[in-house]
C-alpha cells in the first residue's frame, strides 16, 4: 500500500482583538441579570423568580471573580494559572 500525502490542514484566521475581549460579554450578561433581578422585585407576577435571579447574579459575580483571579495569576506567571487569558490589546486593563 502506498502512502499518499495528506493535504495540510487549513489554519483558521486569528480572531480580532475585539472578539477576544471578555468585558463586553461580562457586562452584557451582568446587565441582563440585574434587569431580571429588578423586575423580579418590582413586578408582582415575577416574584417567584427572585431566587433564580439572585442566584444568577451571584454565580455571575463568582465566575467573574474567578476569571479575574486566574487572569492576575497568568499575568504574574504563576505555574498553575490558566493559559490563553491574556491578549495583547491596548484596552486590556
């Protein structure tokens, strides 16, 4: 049986830094949970959703805190930090 050369896998283009920035996504989702929380506490028909909205906002805060903690560890060069959290953009604070 002859070995036939396989074509090289195409390399996908790199994403733009705008699409790699996590802050627009974090802010949008947090604003959505905050709006749901406000509605759950002000609209009587939505009072049953109070625990869900409080939990959703709390999980979002926890997840954002873990993300920030991991990103600061990656910036310090910590051995156990996640990889891929740092992008080279001038707006990344």
